[in-house]
């Protein structure tokens, strides 16, 4: 490594399985589309879908939070190898929370 290059500039080497490589390749168009959106658009969409889920509850709420859980799970899967263990834990906790809310909303009163 040249002396003028800092260690923060290097990307970690990550080996991926064939299945992960296929999923990542298939996900490229969707990830690129999300990257082209305005900066807060994806977060705003998540918040809107979650608010709809909270307001309507029941089946509609479960579907809304289920969609949020699926997208979060997909993004976590794509980024898993690049995350530090503490970041994995935090993101997995958020995913578990959205799945728990989905289950609670899906159970009839």
C-alpha cells in the first residue's frame, strides 16, 4: 500500500456465495432506482407506509408493515457482508421490531 493512501480508503475484500451474487445482481436495478431518488424519498415512503399501517391496523396495517419488513430484510441481506457486527445487530433489531409489529397487527382482536 502506498504511503499516501490511508487505510480508510480501502474497501474490504468480501467473498460472496453464488446465491448472494445472483440476488445482488438481480437487485441492482432496484438499488440503482432508489439511489436516483431524492435524498429523503425512500425514508419518507417508509414513514408514510408505516403511518398508514398504524392508522388502519388489522389486515391493511399488517400488509403495510409486512412490506416494510420485506424491504428492510432485503436491504439487510444485501449489505450484511459490509456491516460491522454492531451495525448488523442494530439493523437486525429494527427488522425484528417491524416483523413483531406486523404479527401484532395481523392477529385479530
